[in-house]
C-alpha cells in the first residue's frame, strides 16, 4: 500500500467514524429543543427511506426512458417551490433578521439612488453581507428595467431558480462521479430534502452560495474523473470557490480539501504542482479580490472597517449553551467596546474564561451537545425562519413551522432522511477503503472540514445548507457501494 494512499484511507476513516458518531450522538443525546426525538422510530424510518431510495434508483435504471426522470424530478421540485412561494412567503421588509436588513438596504438604494445611512452601522459591523447586498442591488435594478415592481416575488422566483440550478449541478456531478446508471439520483435527493423547496422564500447567502459550491464541485469531479481538460476544470473550480467564499467564507473549505486531495492522489509531479498553483492562486486570490471589490463597491459608502465585528465573536458564542446565537454575547460583550481590536481582546478573554470554566470533561460534553444540536435539524433552519412575519397564514404552517401542531411529521422525516444520508456516507468511505478507491477524498475532507468549522463557530444547522451538494454526492456514492456489495454477495 502506498504511503499517500494510506493517508487517503485515514481521511476516509475519520469521515466514516465521525458521521457514525454523529448519528449515534444525535439519536441518544438529542438536543433539538423543538422536536421530541425517539431513536427507535427514527431508525426504522431510516431503514424504510434507504429501501425506497434504492428501489427508486433500481426502477429508474431499468426504465427504458430513464433520462426523462431528471426532467420529471425538476418539475416536481419547481412545483414544491411554487407551493412554498404562494403559501409560505415571509415579509422581507421586517428587519428582525439579517436578510431583511440587506434586502431593505438594497431596495432603498435602487429606489432612491443613494445609500441609506441608517443601514451604515450594519454593514460597518458586518461587511460579510456586503456581497449579497451588491448582488441584490444589481438584481433589483434588473427587475426595474423589466418593469417588475413586486421585488419580493421576483427575488423568490430568482432564488428558487438558483436552487434548481444547484440541483442540476448536483445531478450532473453524481452522473460523472457514480456513473450513468445513477441518473436521476441526485435530483431525487434534492426533491426529498425539503430545503430545496422551503428555502425558495429565504433568499440569503446560504442559497446564493450553494450554486457556486455545487458548480465548483462539478468541475472538480470532472478534473478527478478526467472529463475535459484538467487545468480548465481546476481553474473554473477555483474561480467559483473564490466567488462563493466571498458570499460565505466556509466555501473555501472546498479549496482546502482540494489541496489535500491533489497532494495525496495526483500522481504526476507536473500535474500536481500546476494544479496546486492554480487552486491556491485562483481560489484564495479570487476570494481576497472579490471580497475587496464587494466591500468597496459604488453601492456602499467608503468607511473604516476597523470597526467590524471580529470573527472571534462567533467563536465566543459557540461556547455558550448549545453554541447558537446569543444576543447577550452580542449586546453585552462585543458591542460594549468601540472598535474591532478592543472587541477582539474582549472576545478572546471571554473564550479563554469559558474554556477554562468548562474544563476538559465539560468541553467534551459541550461539543457533543453542540454536534447534536446542529445535526438534529433536518430542515436546516428553514422552519425557524418560516414563522417570522408570515405573509399568508394558513393550515400548511401547522406542518411546516416549529410551533405547528403537526410539525413532528416533517421534523422526524427530515431528521431520518439526513441521518440515513450520514450512515450512507460512512458506508461509502469504509467501502472505499476496502476497494482501494480514493476518488472521494476531496468531498470526504470537505465534510470533515465543515464539521470542524461548526464545532468552533456559532452552531446553526443552516450553516451546512450550502454543503448539501457534498452530502448528496457522498450519499449516492454510498448507495452505489451498497448496490455493488449486494451484487457481489
């Protein structure tokens, strides 16, 4: 066994054991405050769902016109999105969340031709949302050119379109990676995972960055599978990573995972060196360039970014309770200091105090609870957001939002589906070790990376939404290994 192959298998093993532990921890140590999780029924439902998925793939693969299934699944997804837009829309104008602030600031700029200084402090403190604001301004100007006055409806439709494009990139990636016999599997998962429909009315960095992540993943898999010119594919992958990371910095995890994969699995020295230079220069250089351009766009005033909220603020919040957002941490600690440097010092001091106070055993329990809190929410935060400023209250909300009397149906279904996917991912990587297949190191490392990021950062299930393309790809890889294992048996 080659040394570098051995390192690839270590990456697989880490991913496999990590997700098996997450499933076990989620079912035995539930930390979802809004859903009663019963391990037995969820496990049974996981088994039923994996059988349904396998049956669906088998039927598609043995149907004469199997290439029509991606189109069918696309129409089903668009129908679900249309239902969401009509019945579950929320009022973007309400500024109780970041999406509302960014939306209003952009709409004000397009309507009045100037920046609303009342929003100045927000973008001063949170320049990470400047890219989304700039994109909203450009979109709203485009809407105005076509005489579209219902900006919110148009934005919802555009956002739904981004999710459909992401789903199609997932489908094409699955076909390149797993083979044509898994045609339709990617879109089947997109239809089954409710965020691809429910997030149609939640236009934020999660959905806007997903399209860049899913397309970047496609070009990287094309490079690994030798479909097209490897350097062109890697350049496109890196460029998409850089722009996606300017919207949501976690997208850079893909570039880091790609660097590891290139070192471990690209055999030719020249190809390895050129590939590394391309990925490092374009992805990280592109991220820095796009970030600078967004923060100094003509749609925003020039101001001193020394007053931003430091990244340590989110690390500090991640050490409080279950690691979710804490307004006291924001108002009573971070904002008590006048500039970034002072806030940084205060955050670091509080981080040190919390770690010391918890001790080793306390930190282990905290991280276990935090993992359970993040991964026990199969709607990825959609149902938290959909109960804010509802446009059209109706009976469907009883099934969709956490306060709904029948939400447990959707909650348990979504949880079982996601847990089933994690088990499939674990099976995929363990079978990859057995079969000496290192082609999935990059997506496996990306999933390890996002989990580590969530352990350090503020905990929200929404923060893994844009990584769903990777979860789906690896889940289909697990299904493929399951089919082949059964065939060999």
